[in-house]
């Protein structure tokens, strides 16, 4: 545990002691265990890194107004509108993406695409989906552990991909090759294919890195321009940056250095059995239990082994999850394997309920499993054939993540 965690816990303890001493009863503030929270930094940050983490934390909580650049059309007024406690969003914060139906690109960029801004400042009208535009609903993901995902090497991702199912297991994970913005700087080890790079963030893996993701979120979610993207999405005109570059960098650093979710009840016999069943029915083929980072500029992220339960690849999920909308080179029925870590805490940020799958349509983990089709059909069928006890063990394991 680094000094920042110690500082925060001691601060909460002092608040608790003070409240107890000066109140008329014995109430106290209970400090949640680390495995009950999604927020908090990775271990081992230096003093300067911890200071930047705190600045990024403050920026993520900043609420924008008309005076500070909000809108005029927007989705939310702050990052935490969609990511309470750094966790998943819910149906009320679900985003609408529209305009692209195949790999030729988005034909509705001049009509507000790729994201619908469904709210507006007074005297402005919110956007409407243009006639003829395909669209899909995207529930905001959790923030935690994102830095680890960024530093999985391109070589490792390509090694996991099997676009032609050469091993005959029915799983053919593919990569979304995307054109990256000019402000994103690839690592020297980045692999290029026809001038394009590997996408790894977003429901369709259409964002290259956390800077790309963050700049898009400021611009498309809140209507905030930056030096990286000075184009106002409402007028399509270039305007002065509405957020300092240093603040954008602080947010990127914060997102990069949020800790990985900590599994709970790891020694529980039922959880252990559930993990074994998870592997037996081949869930772990896509939801990989172990990945490794390569070199990272932050020492705490370099050459680490972690357990995200994803392969960051696109998979055919069947016709029921085909929304007719896509991004980059992904097909309409392809979705990036979402990390399962932190899923057991998702209810905390989703109003006490679960909203799973890309659009939040599944209200339980079991419903989410049943919606798996395409490449995941065999695993879904195997799940349905499990005994009640084995199903219970599997679900308990997933909830422990």
C-alpha cells in the first residue's frame, strides 16, 4: 500500500474519531476494505505521481457549466455523471452511437455522428438521430485497471487473435485496426497494418489509447474542446481550447494509474470450484484470466501480470447482439471482450442493480451469459447444461471478480 492509500485511510480514521468525540452518540465512519472499492491508485507511485493522480481525481469530478465550456449540446456535465465511483454507468447514462454500418466509415459525421448529444443548454435543442442512421446503445464502462490494458503489447494481442479459427475451436478473435489521431504517439513496438493501429478501448475497441479515449469523452460527452481536438462538435468550427492541456494529461494519468479491481473471497471453496468450471466451459478462451504488461512509463505498470478476464479482441456475438452499427473495421455483430474484473461491484455504481452487455440489457450475470451467441454459443450451451450447484458456483466466482 503506497503513501496515498495510507493518507486517505488515516484521514477517514481521523474523521471517524472526531465525529465520535464530538457527537452525541457513538456513530462512526466505517472504512471500506480495498477489495470493496473500485477507485484508488496502483501501489508504488512516487510522490510526484501521487500528486498527479490526485489532480486527475479532482479533474474527473469537475462539473462543467456554460461558463466553463459545457455544450451547447452534451450528454453529461462531468466524468462522474457516467462513472460514479469509477464504476459502470446505468441506463440513464447510456450513450447512443450512430452512423456507421460497415467498414467504409461513418457517413453521418457532418450530422452529429458518431455520438448523440441528447441534452442541451437553454435556447439550444438536443440532437436527434438522423433518418437512415444505424445506431447502438453503449453503457459506460468502469474506469479501473485501464492502464494495465494499455500496456499489453501489440505482439501479445496479435498472438491471441485467430481471425481464421486456425485451431478449429470455434473462437476467432480479431483486432480492430483503426486510424489513430495525430496527437496519439504509438510506442516504438507498435505494430502497423496498412497504416492502421490496434484499437483496444471502447465497446468495439475503436479507441487507440487513454488519451484518445479521454479527448473523445471531453468533446463528445461534454462538448469541451482541447488542444488535441479543438473542433466544437455543435458548430464544427475550431475554437479555443476549453480545458487546459495539463488537466487532460492529469485525467489520462489518473485513468492509467487506477488500481486493478481486487478479487474477493478468493479462498472460498465454491469460488475456487466456480473458477474451474469457468475454464471447463471455455469462458476463459476469451475472458482470459491472465495478461502481462510490457514496458510502461509508469514503473507501477511495467512488466506486471494481472487478471482482467478479457483478451481485448473482437468476437462475433451472434445476431441477437447485432445492432447494425459499427466502428473502425469491426463488424456490426462483433464486440470487444469486456473485462470481467470489478463486475461484482458494478451494482454499487449502477443504482443497486446490474446493467450488463454493451447496452445494459442484461439485468443479471446469468442473463448476460444466455445472451452469448456466435463464437460464444458453445460456452453458453455448456452453461445451460450445468447442474444447479455448478451454475451457482460459476456465478459466485464471477461475482467475486
